[in-house]
C-alpha cells in the first residue's frame, strides 16, 4: 500500500488536473453558505474562485485546444472575482465579471469535451473531466443569470420574495436547470430570463446525450 505523502499528493494533482478543478468547485459550493455573510468571507470566496479559475486554466493545458485563449480570459476573470466579492455596489462588477467568466468557463468546457473525445480510451482524468466540464457549464450560466438580472431587473423571483437574487441562488438555479431535476425555488419571470434558462436546459440534455452516453459506450466496449 502506497503511503500518503506530500509528494504523492502533488503527483496525483499533476496527473489529474480535472479532478482538482472538480474538487475546488465542489469546495466552493459547500463553503459559500458559511462565508457569504461578511466582506472578509466574500473576499475568501473570491480567492477560492481565483483558485477555480487557475485550476481550470491549468486543466485546459492538458487538452488538445488553444490554452492561450483560456489564459487570456483567466487573468481578468480572477481580478473581477475579487472585485465582485468586495464591492458594495456590485452591479458594474457583476457585468464585467460575467463578460469574462462566461466565455472563459464555456471555453474550458469546450476544451474538456474535446479532451474527452480525442481518443477511444476512458482514463481516470477523463472521468474527472466529465464532472468538471458539467459543473463548469453550470457556473457559466450562473454568471449569465447574474448579468441578466443586472440588465433586466426583476428577472428572477424566489419563494422568499422578489428583488435581486444572490449569486448562490442563481448557481442553485443553474445546477437544477442543467440537471433537469426541477427542484429550484428560484424561477425566471421575465421573457429574457426564461429564454436563458431554456438554453441551459438544452445544454444539459445534449451533454447527457452526447458526452455521458459516449463514455458509457466506450466503457462498455472496453469490457467486452
């Protein structure tokens, strides 16, 4: 049995950057309810978000696509992650942050899907990439919704009332929409917002139909 040492941990991270990205995203989801109550907590969340962006850019380097595009978008995305977290009047920061986060995350997802399709073998890192690409799309649409409610105020409501929805509620809406489970208590009420939600619904269906189905088929073929 191999011993758990810092060198082994570093080696595992280098071998599975997609796993690191997926782990950081899940960590951010779990940490958000604990840290969003004050400026210091939001700053920590901004730093975690920077880590997610860096991990995503690093993961793209392993893929057969243009890593310089990810790096070009990652820098401004990191800056606006922190500004959005600490800004009191965050409307302008949200729009600028979304303008870089959305194309960055969608490009990372595209790069990971190319990575999944570039051969006929299913490796462990490709399995991590399957989950990471899915969550990256969910984060991208959360930023789309955040920008949407700045442009069209009142786009979303919740059982707790109207007004601007916090980013974590929009992330929750994004995950429930992408997975098509329909459990969200946050709803789009304006036509522009509903059209954005419909686009994400289609993205979730096509992801399962194309990516997950292909991986299942390759895994089943490898066992025959």
